C-alpha cells in the first residue's frame, strides 16, 4: 500500500531533474536512506536543482503514511528571507525502506517510480506531484524523491469508495496519462527499465493468479458469496485467454490506479474536485482499458457503478479526444473497459496473497471490498463471455 506524497501542480508540469532516464543513476550525493542525514544545505541544493532558487536555513521532519518498502517524510522548511524564489513551506521525501531482500524484490518498482518523474512526467497531462529531485542507485535498492507536499489533500478509501464526483475527476485525470502516449512506438527505446506486458507477460500473470486464487479463497472465502466464488474460479480458468484480447492498443498505464493511490482536494467555492496520482511503481506499457476498468470496478459500489459507468467512460473518452486521440469511437472505449475488468481481480488477489506486510482488519476489509466490487463488474459487463467467445 502506498502513502500520501506531494501535491499537484498544473497538469503536465512535473519537473524532470538531472539527466538521463533515471533508471540507473549511481549519484549517492542525491540519495539518502536516513532522513536525519538531510541538512539545510542538502535541501537547498535539491530545490535549486529542481528550479527553485532559494536557501533553506532550518528544517525538521516527521513520518507520513505507512509504507512497508518505502517511507515518506514531511520536511518543514525555513528559508532565508532574501531568497530569490519563495521556498515551499514543506516538501515530502520518499525513500527506500525495508530489508535488503525486500528492496531487491521491489527494485523494479523503485526504478519505475523514479523513472516516471524523470522520463515521462513532463510529457503527460495527468496531475502528479512537482518533483525537485529524483535519483536511484545503480542496483535499484535505494532512491530519493523530493516532492511537493499535498496537504490538505486526502487519499481516497477503497473501503468507503468514491463519490460520482470523485470518480469523474479521477477518470478524466487518467486520460491525461494515456492520451499523450497513445499508440506511441518506441516507448521502451527511451526507457529500457520500462516494463511491457505483452501476451507472454499476461500469461505469466495468469499462472500467478491461478496459483494465488486458492490461498485467497481460503482467506476470504467465508466472506464471499457463492456468485463471487464462482466468478473467481471462472476468471482463473479463462485468464490465459486475456492476453490475446488486449494486445491491440497500448499506452503508458499506471497499473495500480485505485483510490488509495489518489489524493483528492474537495471542491470549494464552486471549484471542481481536483485529483492527483501517486505511487508509480507499477508503471508499464500496456492496454489502457486495464487502468480504466481497475479504477471503476474497485472504486464504486456495484449500484453506483451501474448507474454512472457509461457517463464515466464517456468522460474518459471525451478527455482523450480533447487531448488528441483520434479514431477511437466511444463504443470501442466501452468495449475496452469491459475487457480491462480482469485487472481488478488480478491486482487484488496478487496484492492480498503476496503482500509483505502482515494482514490487518483494515487490509481484510479493503481487499474484500475490492474483490466483491470487481466480481460484480465482471458479471455485469460479461467480461468472461468476451474471453470465452
């Protein structure tokens, strides 16, 4: 699970600090493992590196969030009064955490998150934190991000779900990631670390899903309806066919675009709700419908989804067109949404079974909410019928 971090600039204004693609930089001067090692001089240099000409004279920090393999700290900053640029009152540092074995396991995710800010943030039109500095060691086991503080924005809750207003803001925001990279060739040529889920990779995930389905049912089965259990078993049986159905379109996808990875600033004084996406450790080249379906199928109760899904997919489709995606009819967009729904049980089951942190009552409620919502969406949308045809 990810922790809150950063705050949104205008869409597409994330800074790309440093040089290169950010996936193998061994520049230890910019990388810290202990927040106590961050000095006013270090912070001054990091902010200047990212375009803010200021001088930090004092700072203090506190932990935020509850990450297991990464940690975030809010730094409160005091700046010299005669600085050229005003310093932000606070920033968030995100650092690697956990055991050496855990870091080695999550290293591809660390590379993806640092790489997104360095290689793709400025070209996207999705709201992300402003990033002053982003670096990772060559082995991928340590990294440091300096991000704008999001407070008082708050993360969504998988257990409580999204309101239609929040869902509308989130789905339009998602289009801002997909549209600029829609069908773009050579994405991996500019970022060798970037994963690509082709048919073979989807097949591998299908094997993992089938293996994890048993332990998942052992743990959650008593709380699942017979219909949900049947949907899970049928999904495991047909998952191997999914890859051949979703290879026709690609873009950059977030891979874990869910409520807990979104920060919302609620509407006030007639202004619209704003949302930003964090936690880019699952970034890859993939089928855009996976992000759309994963969000809508897990963020909304079945009743709300049934009432609003066509309007929400329409909002996503319209935003794609505004940004410049041609020749993509709404009917195709809705079909891709139906196909993408298997992303929801895939991530939910794997996340529950392979999570490194100990299960809690809150995590149990979260995964149960996600899987029941996802199974209802798969049945309502006839996704398994599309695979069986």
